[in-house]
C-alpha cells in the first residue's frame, strides 16, 4: 500500500481532494461554454424566423402581382368592363378578392383573382391585410411610388433590411 492510500490527510496535503468534485474554475468554464452555445442557438433561431418571413413575403408579393396581371389581361381581353380612360388595372386590392362581373358571361357571373388577400408578414399582425401593403398606381414614378386611381404594383411598407441587404420596400 502506498502512503496516499493509507492516510487521507496526506492526500489533501499533496493538492488532491479525496472526495473528488469540480473546482470553481471548471464550473465557470462550463457555464461560459453553455452560454456561448445558447447564444448561438438563439441567433440561429432568429435567423430562421427572418428567413421564413422573407419567404412568406416573396410568396405574397408573387400572388398579388400575378393576380394584378391576370386582372389586367382580363380587362384588356374585354372580360372586365372599363372606361376608355382607365388603365385596366384593378381600382383596389379588394377588387381582386371581391370579384368583378365577367362581361363575357350573360348570367353575370364574377371573376375572382384571389381567394384572400395575403398580408405582409413584416407588418404588424393587428393591421388588416389590405393596409399592410404600399400601393403604386400606373401613373406614379418608379422611384416614388404613390397610390392613385388603380393598383399597378404593391410593395412592403416595412422599413427593415433583408438578409441580402436590400430594404423590403424595394422587393
């Protein structure tokens, strides 16, 4: 038997604790590593949420823009009655969901372009979907979009910047 096994007091004198445990430094290092991992996981989760919102925004813009284009094609094709001075674009976003009378159908059936108006995922969820979008009329300038007598295009009103570095309003 060696001297350390015979006398527990002797083991403490040589810097070893017979009970075995963690030192304060080991515990602090462990807590610091866990904090770094948790911080990384939180930033990764925030990034995933933002990426999902951006995908939803792309999809919503695509749906609305395709509906506006379909409305314009129907108006130019004579299926929607329009005055000579009108552009053929929908007067409001609600016209895409409410429907318009099909001029080519004698029974007065309506043409619908959207089942529901998608909302801007970057906007406040308490605001109605139609109010979450900025509107650009056919008569307004590209650099300074303004609402007018028709809806030529839509854009996000969010002042935030995308992961790619562009403002959402420029999408």
